[in-house]
């Protein structure tokens, strides 16, 4: 099948990706009952065949099972690793039913090693800090990420849901390639400071939930109609901890 998705440069550090990405979180729950693993692997392969090669996951999705799924999908197709740009994230974990945010160097390194093992990879293309640990200076977290780049374990560094001042401080330690944030017709507050800051610094923007978590896709949507296990029932405050 001929690729139908154009390619773009993400940021100014050399990373090139498909203009449309595939967010894989929903393949491991969050939006209702789990789907058969074989179906999800088929879906990933179909996306790649049509030119959607920018794949997004996180160690907290599942947790861990989404990275394992992607590792299996890439192993199942000969040469697929060379065709994709794979992004994963660290920094958010479940502890006693609550979300814990960490960005200390020991955690950063351990999280990266864990993701590489689950993904069955030697290197991740884009490694995001999923949420910012306000107890650890961003300079410290970026310092460890810089070491991982130098060691060849990650190629590019990203931040997710960071404020403009944090982005600037992080970028001063090592170039930030991309910032991931929620951006859609009903979530536009990022346009005031964060988007202009990224454009000024040459940082790419990866918008998650561009269709408003599915509410802007075809057909009417009522939160009450969602199935059990669909996190859209529990409110935006909780949702934003995980995406």
C-alpha cells in the first residue's frame, strides 16, 4: 500500500516523522475494555503500511503493557524498526493507587532501561519526560537525559505538559526536540505562552487529543454512554495525569 501521510521535520534537531502519529495508549485500556493483542498488532502494522510511522507510548500505559505490545509488533514485522520513529515517556507511575511524578537521575536511568527492555530496543528515538517533577530541578533531570543521549540509548529529548519557563530552562541544558501537549478546538490555553516559546526555540509540537479525546470525531458523544473502564468518565483532572 502506498504511503498516504506526508513527512515533516519535528523540531530543529534532525528528527523527521510522519505528520500524523499513532497514539497507542488506548490499545492497553483507558478507553474501555482491552482489545485482542493480535488485533492491535495488526492495527499498528496497518498504520505503518499507510505511512503513519510516528508511534507514541509510555511506561505508565498499562502500566508497561503498551510498551510490551509495541515491542512485539515491531518484532513481528521484518525490518519495521527501521521504518518507525518511536516515542515513549517516563516520569509518571502508580503507587498505592496514586500517580507519583519523578525526575531524579536514578529514576530517569532505571525508567529508560526498563522501557528499552520492554520495547526490545537498543535506542528510543524520542524520550519524553511525561510530567515535570517539581521537587527536582529540570536542569538535573535534563542532565541525566543528556547522558542517555551521549550513551546512545535515546536520540532526542522531549517534554510533556511543561510550562514555558521550564521549557526554556531545559533547552538551555540540552536541546529539546519536541513538547507534547493537549491542543484542540476546546483546549487552546497553550497558544498564549507555550506554543510561541516552542516556535522561538525551534522545538516541535506534538498535539495529543486533537479531536478532543474523541468528542470531535463522527457521531454524538455522551460521557454517560461510555463503557466501564473508559477514563473519559472520571474527569479532565485525572485524564491529564495519564495522557
